[in-house]
């Protein structure tokens, strides 16, 4: 039994670290995820800070860890799209101080020696061990984070909005790769969080037209996109959609990650148009019409993860009030994690967010 910082076991008494509530992948295999009410609270160390978690978004990666189809090193606390407040600072942690509101990049453990790292692309390092699967993440009351990957959340940006910093940074990194220009026309396939965020950012970047397309199962998501000022298109038949949208866009973005979506992108762009692939396929191989892109001399860009500058720009956009992703979120308590995961898997929400706090705390902006 644990009481007042002391562990009583077999009649003996041991001093013990503080405990916390955390959602933990306990062992390899399908499932093996449970809410642990007695998980060791992290201890601060040099170069790291202890952060009190306010919120953490649910990513498809978390579902894949539950299904054991994504790499993980149990026991490990899930959750990598987080925001919180520093409560303790280790030595050699720069100018960070208690009370700072922060988000954090996901590239802990990058080797700094491989070709990707030496090019500055630490986000692509094969050795990195990100919070949420490689080291403990933030579906918990506290998380320990490396100070050198932190970004300060500006005053005026709510915790709820800042929870979406990581997905926003992913989309900014992708739009940088495809070199979106003002006045261009953009098609986005897939009205999930990445798709809608990409469409919102394309609008902010000065695109003359942004259309987001989705199937009937995504009608509620398309309706929200429409409320956000994004033109929508319902895919009722892939072949008909290919004809309707043919040769109309400078840039097409696939956030769905399947062959049909890629083929619609390639048929919808103009000659010498560009395709940005942001979706991760659920299968090892997908079928695609390569010639459709070839005959247009299309440029195809794949973008993975996020770069340092994208995080700063994501937060700057939120601070400017021109962009607020909080509208995409639905809040759940940490105790209600199974309902939250199920809602994301069933596409009943766009961006599920788990919090160990009361919901009102997430509206705080300083």
C-alpha cells in the first residue's frame, strides 16, 4: 500500500517516489493497455523538465500501439500530442522556468550521426525514441521532456488550441515541401484532422481555391470544413469524381493514404502539378495509377513528421488568432480513455483530446 509518499509492503516500510495516473502499454501484443493509478511519477534530471500535463491529443499512432501494429517499448505511457506547464526544471535546461507553458517536439534520441541527422532532419532519424512509444508520453498527469525540444506556448493561446501544435507542424512541414504559392488552387483528399488542418493552412497561405473531398462516411466532417470556409466535395463514386475534378488544381494533397485517393490527386492536378502525400497507408502495398501522374510530369512529395521551424510558425499562427484548431477537438477525461479511443477509431470525432484536468482548465490561455 502507498500512503503519503511511503510504500508499506510485507510489514516493511520503504521510501518511494510519488505516483501518478497514466495510460500504459504494459506488454507487447494486441491490447495490453490499461489505466495505471500507481505509475511512478517521473523524476527530473539534467537537461530535462517535468511538465504537468493539461491535455494530449489522440493520434492514429496511439490506436496502432493499442493494436500492436506500431513499434513500442513497453511498459510505456502513450500519448505524444501534448501541452502542459513546467513544474520542475533540471540543471542545464537553459532558460526554461517553472510556470512556462510548453509543447515539445517528438525527436528524442536522434543519433545526430546518421545521414538524416547530419542534414538537419533529426525528425527522420531511425534511432529516435519519441514520447508515447519509445519513452513515456503524456496520457498521464506528468511527463518528463527534454528541454532542447521545447517550444513556449504564447500568452493568449489556450491549452486546448496548443494541443494541436504537433499535427499543425506536420501540415506546415508538408506545405513547405510542396512549395504552395499564393493564388494556386488546392485539392485535399480526406477530411480527417490532417486534411482539414492542411486545408485551413492552404487558405491562410493565399490559395485562390481550396476544396476538401471526402466520402459519405465523412459528411459530418465535411460539414465542419464548410463552416470553416472551405469548399467541400462529396465523393460518391471515385470514377465520377475523377471526371468532375480532372485537370483543375495546381496542388493536390492526400491525407487518406490509399491508392484511390492518390489516383484522384493525380487526375485532378494540372500538367506539371504537384502532389503532396501526407497519409500513411494501412497496408504494406497499395495499387496506384502511376501513368496518370507520369503523363502530367507531376512532382510528387512525401512528407513525414515535422521540422523545428514548423512548430514556431504553428504557435505564431495561433497567437495571431488567424488560426485556431480548437474547433476540431473533442475533450475526454483520462478515466474515459476507452470511449475516447473508440470515438476516434469510429470517426465520431475529428481530434479527440484527453485531459487529466477538468475541461475548464483547457480554456486557460496564460
